[in-house]
C-alpha cells in the first residue's frame, strides 16, 4: 500500500501515467498495471494485463544466462561478436581483459568490452598475423562457413611468458540483404598451459628417440667390439685342437688369453 499510495500521489501531482508490475502471491500471477488520471478530478484508472508467462520466461532466461555465464567463466571461454561494419569486437566477459592486453578497451553500461580491429591484431604475434588474417578473410568471403585456429598473442611477461596461446572458433552470425557477412560470432580460449604441456611432451618424445638411438649405437659398438676377440678365440681354439706342435700350441694359447 505505501508504494501504491506513492504512485497515486505521483499521478495526481504530475498528471502523467505510471506503469508498474505487481506479483500476487496468493495466485502466483504477475500483472503489469498502467495507472492514469480519469476524467473525474478525484478518479484514476487502472489497466491490468496478466504477464505471468512472459515474466516466468524472463526469469528462466535470466537463470539460464547466469548458469551459462558461470560455465563460460569456469571454462575461461570468452564469447564475442565482431561487427564488420563498425570494425569493432564486443566481448561479454571481463575475463577478456586478462587475455587481450590493450589500453584502448572501452566498457559500456552493459559491461560489454569493446575493442577495435586494429587493437585486436596489434596484440597478435607478428608471425601469426598473416595466417589469422587469411582465415578471417576466407570466412568473410564465404570460402569457409566455420574456422577454428590457434595463434599467439603478445603479453607483458618475459621469456616464454612473453607469448600466450589463444584458440578461436568463429562463424558468420549475420548477413546483409546481398548475403554479405556483417557480423561474426565466435569464442576465445586461452590455451597457453596446454601448448606448453604439448611442447614438453614433444621434447620428452625427442629425448626418448635420442636415448633409443644412443642405446642402439652403444649395442652396435659393443657387438662389434665383442665379435672381434670372440672370432679370434673360436678360431685359435679350433687350431689348438688340431695341432701337435707344442710351440704353436703355446702361441695359440697366448693369443686366446689375450683376446679373452
């Protein structure tokens, strides 16, 4: 009642209509009410519309959006929309500030971060700019309906931390009357940890290959080194068994001992 009386006072004092929503707890119904002055000096008119279905859909949509945002946040996935006409990219999560280093980002009232194409590509590693540009051009020109790629971005770190890896998925969201794309929809995901793990696995694989090569070389060398004296031992042992000359026997024995 206090809220209603305040609204009525506002209608009488300003002469303007007032719109508000009220929830009836007993019936579980939502109504939109329009309150305006009537023809009589002390009269007001109430127009009510049952908006329960719409309100419940709005609440369900908000809850779904909240869960989706939490899921994207946990997975560190950043959805974005690229406006090809204004040459700007809008990202819906604050997480983008940690993944694209730029001082030119702007934050609107809706919490959407907007960066220009120029700023976006300025932070891409120079060796990957042509590759990324070619992929987007193929998508915009209709050569591809969907792209997925990995590329490097520059960060504020040093050494191996000076570069981060990003994974991007993108497709056409909207076209004009002629079928030309005007907006792209996509997502970004930082995959630096995964790429560094892959590099370590590659290094470990190469080290295992090198170790196997060295083992094979060692066995080949040992086989060669052992085969030579064994041949002498076997050969002179056979000669020793067939000779009667005591002096030769002693020579053969000396040779066998030496090779042994």
